[in-house]
C-alpha cells in the first residue's frame, strides 16, 4: 500500500460500479465539498446526541427525585390511613361496649 495508484484502485473497487462511474465524472472540488459537509453533519449529529444524553440524565435524576418524594408521601398517607382505621375500629369497639353496657343497665 505504498503506491498511491494501488491505494486508489483498492478503495475504488470497494464501491459498486455505478458509484465508481458517478464519482469518476465528478469534479474533485465537489467531492471534497461533499466530504466536508458529511463531516460537519456527522459532528453536528454527534453533538446533538450528546446534548440529548445529558438532558436524559438530568430528566432521569428529576424522575428519581420525584419517585422518592412520591414514595415518602405515599408512606405518610398510608400511616394516616392506618391511624384513621385504628381510630374507627377503636370507636366501633367503644360503641359496642357502650351498647352492651346500656343493654346491661336496661336489664338491671
């Protein structure tokens, strides 16, 4: 691969024949312009992907914080609900005791 012509031939054969004919008829400056444009587009796309990954990381952190806050709020709610259920059960027990006491008083 020391000879330029051999390198040119090697890379030319890696393209389909129609593409080789198309490229052979083009001006070298337009080929260079296309190559530069492709490089710029690749770089811009890479930067856009990088920005998206960073924003996804930030959104993931926000989501995890929100999920943690929601879990804490749910625990508080469940504790309050359980407390209310216990109070209702205690009130129902006291009501039953009072009813039995009233029935006992009426019998006496």
